[in-house]
């Protein structure tokens, strides 16, 4: 059985330490979902863990890079072409997108009734269009995802200090010891049940800052199907459209 161990952050490489009764020596393992885990035997000198991680930096960065490339290549979208429709399954919205060129050097995004979205300006510049669409997504996520998490926290009595939304490459969400929760704006594209699971996952970290048995029992209180949802999240990057991944 693994026993989680909290190690203060002392490296720019995030990792989790787990103490194993069966381990005979320290070892590192990486998975796309759990990230870097350092497994150590009981009575291991915990002060040597940061040095161990640093000594394997090249290998860690190589493996994490391969995960990133696989996530991007596994996206089931019609390439990186600019979208004509944007389906935000996570918040139940569908937007029709049109493009109108004019003499301006920048790209502006306008919302119209009937969930119509128009990009105007230098629409021949795909990079500018992607950046403008990403900024628009950030506003939708700030409005919809943040309020959704705050409602969930209020219903179940979780003391959230703040909620922020960012575009992240490898994490769907995070929670700090000060009660600050960050969500990935790409959650907008995931099925609602998976979005709720990620929110429950992060909210439960407000009570248990680890992945212990007590933590998962807490998650199960609010999401009895959490194990199935957790497995689905390992392939959830396929819901993210290629044009957003290409936005940089």
C-alpha cells in the first residue's frame, strides 16, 4: 500500500512522493494523468528526493514531452483549420462562426443573438484569429466554468478562496493549500459529467491535499462514478479541437 507524503515544493519539476512498504529502493515513474511520482521505501531519507529528481531531469523532460506530443496528435478534430462551428459541450453552448475581413491589422470577436460569433479584421491571419478565439474562450470560461464551480462549492460547503481559468497543456485543474482553484479553459469542450468530475476532484483537495484513500472516499461522496470518469479523463484530450491546440 502507498502512503502519500507531502514534500514542500523545491523544484520547478512538480512531483508526488509516495512511501511504499514493498519498495526496496527509490524509483521514478511518470504517467500522463498522475504526472511524476517518486516511490520510496520506508525510512528513506526524504531530503535526498529533490536531488534524485534533478538528477533525472533530462529523462523526465523527454518523457513529459512525448506525452504532450501524443496528446496533441490524438485530438479528434478536422485538423487545425479555423472553425465554422464551436461546440462548447461543457457548458451546453454551440456557436456558429463567420469571418469578415477589413483593413484593420487586428482581429476582433463579436457576439450576436442566436449564438453567432463573427471575427472581423485581419481574418486572413490564422494565428491572429486563433488568438482572438482563445481570448473569447477565456471570457466564456471565466463566466461559465468559474460560476459553475462556485455553485458546486456552495452547495457542498467547500471554502473556495478564488477561482481562475487558464489555458494549460497538461493539467485540467489544480488546487493550492490556500484554497485557490485553477481550471483549464479546455474543459469547455469536454462532456458535462467529466467537467463536473474535475471540479469535484479539485474541490476535494480543499479537504485532503493528496490522493490518499480518504481523499478518494471524499470524491466518491460527490461522484459515485468517479473511477470511470477518472479513466475517461486519460483520453479526454481528444475532445479539444485542433485549432485551439495550434493557438500556441
